[in-house]
C-alpha cells in the first residue's frame, strides 16, 4: 500500500553490482575443514578398534602361567612343548593342551630354569621350536607403531590436501588479485560510444585519454596531469563503465579492484595488495588503476563510529602512500568511484591525490533515451516501440536500471516466443524494475481487497486534486514486492529541486491512503506503515535540512547522533513539534479532499476492485465524470532525432 514517488521506492538495481570476489579468502576454520577433521578422527578410532580386535583374535584363550607350566614340567605331566615366538603350546600326558607365554628374548630352557626346572626334567619333554608366523609376529611387534605412523601420514596428507587450495592462496594473497582488462581484448573493450549522456564527465575525461595516449606531448611541455580522478554519482549511473571507457579509448590496460574487497580482510593484506597493484600498473604503464567503491576504505579515519577498522585504515594509508610516491612521468592514472563522496576522508581529496572530481548525474530524459538506444542495439524492437515514451516514463532511473528494463522487456518477449520486443513489454518492465515482480498469487480476502482499493484510491484522489502533487499514471491493487497495491505517480519533468508546496502536497497525498482507510472503515491497518515512514522522513527533511519551517527558519540542523549533537535538546523538541504540525496539517487537507470528493473516491475504488489495475486514461475519465479536471502537462515532449 504505497504511494510511490518515482525516486524513493525502487526495485533492485539490475546489473550494477559486481559480485564481490572472494576467491582469495582462506577457509581455515571453516565448516568443511572441521568436518574433515572429524572424519579423520573417526577413521582413526575405527582403525584402533580394528587393531585391538585383530590382536585379541590372536590372543590365546586357554592360557596358563609360566610358574604352573614349570611345576607341570617338573611333575612330568607335560609331554611336548611347541615354542612359537613367545607362545608355548603345551601338550599334556592326558593329551589335553594349554597355552602359555614367555619372554620372547629368553630361550625356553633358561626361562624354565629360573622357575627351578632342571635340565633332566626338561629332557623328558619333546621341544619343538617353531618360527612364529611372520605376519603374526610383526603384527604384534610393530602393529601399533605402524598404525600410528599410518594415521599421522594420512592425517598429514588429508590436511595438506585441504589447505593446498587455501594455503597456496595464503602464500600469495599479498599479490594483487586485481582484474586486468587488456586493451587488445576487443570483447571487453568499452568506449565512450557505449556511455550515453554524462556529457560533462566525458569532456573532463577526454583530457586524461589524451594524456594516456600521448604522454610525451604533455610531459615535454611540463604539464602536470592529475594523478587521481574521483567519479561521484548515484549507484548505477555508469561510473565503472566510464572508467573502463577511458581505458578503452586510450588503449591502455585497466587494473581494477573494489574497496569492498578490502573489508573483512586480514590485517596487512589490503595494504600489500595495494602495493602490488601499483607495482603491476607501473610496469604496464601507461595504465589506469581503478578503485571502485573507494568509500569502503576511504571513509573518514578515526571517527570511532562502529569502532576503528585497522585493515581499512592501513589500506587507505597505503593508497595515499602510493599516490604520493609516484611521479607524473610514471604515466599511471588512478581513478576511483564512489556514491558517498560525503563520507570520504579529506586526505584523499588533497592536491596530488584525487584532486580531480567528476560528478555523474542521474540521466535526464534525453540521456535516458540514448541509454535505452544503446541497450537496444542487440535487441530487435517491434515497429510500435517508441523509446522516447519509455524515457519519459522513467524519471529517476539510473543507467543500470534502464539496462535492466531493456533486458526485462527482452525476457518478456522471449517468454512468449516472440522475435521482437514490443512497447508493451517495455512498459510492463518499467514497473517490474521499479517495484519488483507482481505477486498475482497473493490472494486478498474480499475485505482486504476493498481496503486496499480505498487506500490506493485515497492516494490517487488526493494526488489529483492538490495542485502541486505529481499526476497519477497508474493505480493497482495487485501486490508487488512488499506493497499490497500501488499508485504510480510520475512528475512531468525530471525534478532536480522540490519546493515547499510540492513537499506539502506530496505528504498529503501519501497520507491519502491512511485517511481513506480511517474514514471508511473507522479503523487503521498496518498497511500504511511504509507511507508513514515516508512522510515522517519528508517532514523532518523539510524542517531540519531544507529550512522550510517558518518557525525554525532557514537553518540546516544536520544529523543528531551519539557524540555529535549540533543543536540542543530544546531545538530537538521544537523540530519534533514542527514535524508533527506539518503532518497534522497535511492530514487535515487530505481529509478535506476525500470528504469533498467522496463520490469520486467510491468510483475509483469500485473500478479498482473490478479491474485491479487502472491506467491513466481510464482514471482521468473517472475524474472528469466526477467534476475533477486532470492535470495537464505544461510542455510538449520533443523526441530526439536519431
Ligand atoms: P556504477 O558503477 O555507477 O554503479 P555501472 O557503471 O556499474 O554503474 O553501470 C552498470 C550498468 O548500467 C553498465 O554496465 C551499463 O550497462 C549501464 N549503464 C549505466 N550508465 C550508463 C550510461 N550512461 N550509458 C549506457 N549504459 C549505462
Ligand atoms: Zn499507501
Ligand atoms: Mg560501479
């Protein structure tokens, strides 16, 4: 049940994130290692018990002591003795047999002599000396030793096998695992032609391309080319793409690592990887080193928020050291990207480091169309496709989102076994990228359906009546992602700024769902909880960040966190009071709209219950039928010539 302002709630960005590479991670202590150790111990226990079983099998059962043997011999009861190693097989006069043992190192006569048997008495006994069977002897004598040795050998082999993969890496993980893109590899080559929009950024970077292509020209005349360029922009705006394009244009190798790979690393590893990376790049110069997501290591040091991270600091320090240590003559340009320039350590931005900053904005309508064209290159489009319309309907989309929109469209076409992507495929993909896939299986009870319909109708109605709210493009009670239903509002233009009036109408429209529920069902559900979070954030932003509260005036109060309290408790409670007042007034306005246009609300809700999804054209007809004039777009859209 969300009113969705296009920039606030979005689906996952597609294609923008590279999975973190974890191949270097050592698995010691990991579950599989422990599991294998456990198996090894089990095998050992099994071998030991097998051994004692075998040993006891050879253990004679009917044994008698040597002293009684001696006594029997002296008494002449024994007729024959077979000596088998340390085992004595005794045969008695009554032809019974017994077994006894002696010390294997001493002979039988000596042994019996110590028990007082005289040679004469012994002479009456037939003595046969039999070599003990080799196996049995060795088994007894060496069994335990051999088994223990075997066990340790086995254990060692097992462990070395385990550790080999990881261990080899453990030995080499200092070396950079940077991905390298070779300029000769045409399949990987990206040029400026693959990056739409971002005009200013490209202009800035052309100079770097020139330098990398022809460093001598610049060095001869004593020009200093920046060592470090930092690309700043929202996720998916093409920072990584642009950095690769610089390398592609210049035809130099591109070494890239991501800051997030350094997090969770062993202390010291990050720093040595940075060192190796710079060394590799210098050898390959001219070259580009690209540090993606540099904010992951380049956050302000020593703030103590969340505890210090030694590894991060050491990695960052190493980057700084390397950048300070190389000369422009080394023809290596370091590029970095971040979507959080605000958290970067100022040390990174000092002259001689990342002193050149390039901002990449979210694409505007024209850029969006160009980006769509780039990604439509390999996709056969149907004759009805008008990319400018898609571009118009996707304010706030990043390049990465436009890429996945195109991709989703192609998937829809392929699913239906069609050879061409149609406009309808692309339109459906907009919502999919924005909100996540539809959940048709999510069945609503009759009452839930009614409630959701009135909730969404409330958003749509207030949006349409209040002059500064965005026009409604579509309303639906088919759940998507987390929302039970949604009202798609799109501004006419790409909005870079938002005024106080727009904020206030936005808050009222977002409250429209809550107000409709309360008024009609005399109750509120958990449905609008997301709406409430949105409006609270909006109202707080108005008061504390944008200076839009008359009472508190044009002051940006900043964030109040532990240990950093830029304003007093008194001001904090004044801010809270202002936020509450703004929301309360918005609620009053939303309530008035819904009361004044109760018939329209019922009509919209009824249509929703019937059709589940209502597009803009039908919605506007309902508005007109109820005496509400739909918003008109101010300017005509001018399509780009291709
Ligand atoms: P970032 O690094 O800023 O998060 P990426 O460079 O990884 O964004 O962009 C992800 C993908 O989105 C790119 O591979 C490309 O397909 C698409 N993309 C983003 N911006 C553009 C653009 N300006 N032109 C063409 N494609 C783009
Ligand atoms: Zn809602
Ligand atoms: Mg990136």
